[in-house]
């Protein structure tokens, strides 16, 4: 469990998982970095043109920190042509992270306007999403 929490503790690792689970094919590290930078922009400003300096910073952090952690935890794997692909464990982990983010967003909204929020069991949500995705 500690390893899984460690993998989800960094935003770049969560972003890498989101990108890799949303693509059909493994991605090269450079393309993964570019897509992370594109997704960091607010939706109305998203374009395919990116700041190459920012992409390089993300690529370096992926190369030296985040991808090695994800690989060692069995969440992503490198293909023979040096691309990265998410493993089944990585897909499950990304769904769990999404469920927790949804719950945290709900809690933040509840605290902001004073309304009550119904608590959702993240494990049950993840199990439901897993069942739905495997049908």
C-alpha cells in the first residue's frame, strides 16, 4: 500500500497515468511530456502548440524521477522501442485516483458553500468502475 500511495503522491505521476490510460498506444517519453503540458492548460486555451522549455522540464522530471517510480511499482512498463505503456495495475490505480479526486472535489465544494455532501466509499466506486470497464 505504501508503494501505491507513493506513486499517487506526485501530481506528475498522476498526470502521466491519466495520459497513458487515455491513449490506445504506448507513448515515447517526449510525447508523454508534451501531452502532460497540453493538459495542464485550462480547457479553453488547450492547443497542440506548447512551450518547448516547459515540455523539456516535464520530460526531465519524468525521465529521472516519475517514470522510474511508476516502472518499479509495476504501474507502467517500457516497450522494446522505449515507449511507455500502462499496465493493468496502472489502469486500476488511475481509476482509484480519479475516484479519490472526485471525492476531494466534492468535499472542497461542500466546505466552500456550507452545504452537506454525501460521502462516497472510494473503494466501492472503484470496484463499480472496474466492473463497468471489464464488461
